């Protein structure tokens, strides 16, 4: 089976840096994804890691360690509009082919 | 370019009824995946189709079925609706079944009373 764990909620202030962790257990790992989802809206793609290391894209960075089954999403220079749910998802070819298996999401609240 | 479109936006049904949800992928995308998202949870994988063939199925009962048409649009059907089927149903499209990025549509909010 598969298990994806991420914190339920996090809070931070504008301009700060926040790190959202995700741990996973899969049998056929083939990539880890981060999505952002504002309330009442569809998830939007943030990042994709398939090899170990850090992927940077503007204010957002994502890290993967396959041996540890661990990833994090790093958000820098936080803005109020970053308040959203952040979803960690893995592609597990043994469980779901090329579709995605999502965690429950981390609700991030950014205050001024 | 238009993104992924889904219809209807909202739907209210009663227990025991049947529902059909529709999805049109981004032009040029050949793979469509369906997800169910219950409030407060992450999306749960239901089906994936590529080139009109089922490529994956999640842990959902046989009341759930889907198909993909020659123009790559897709329908999700749910029979004998239960209260627990109330959720946001998301469609995601990608160029191919193994593409890195999946683009989600706005979803259909289904309420079963």
C-alpha cells in the first residue's frame, strides 16, 4: 500500500520562509509532486521531483530524498496570497499506474 | 488556449440516482484522470484513460465507471448514488499517461441528498 504524511496545518507571517514536509511509503515510486489549492479551486501544479536533490522555481523550491522517502516544499518571501492548501502527491506505478496518489494536504495560513 | 473544462459546475442529486460528469482536456492532451476530493482531504484517484483505453483504476466500487471518446474528452458515471459520494470531482489532463504535469479542471461539486 501507500502512505503519504504531511502536517495538517501551518501558520507563518508575511515575508517569512516556511517548509512543508512530506513523507511517503510506496512500492513503485516514480516521482513526487507538489500542488497548491486555494479554497474552492482546483489544484495547480507547483513542482516535480523524480531524482534526489533540490528543484528551485522562483520563490518555491522542492527537495526529494528517495532513500528516506522524504520531500519538502520551501516557500520564501511569503505573501498573503500563499495562504492555501499544499498537496504532496506521488506517482506509484505499482498502485495506480501513472496517476497520482495524494496526501491529505497542509493548510498554510499567512498573516500580516 | 483553454484549460481543462468540466461540466456541470454544481449538481444536486438524491440517493439512488445516477450522474454523468464531463471533462474536456487541454487541446493536444491525450490522457485524462478522474479524482474524488472529499472536503478536507486530498484528491483520491478514480480512473485514468489514455488514447481511449483505461490505464488505471483506483479503489472505488463498480458503481463508478468512465470512458474516453475519440476527441479525448471523458465522462465519469456514478450509479446508485450514496450520501458518501458527495464530493468535488476533479478531472486532470496530461499530454501522455506518464507526463510529469497534470493540469486540473475546476471540478464538479456533487451533492447527494
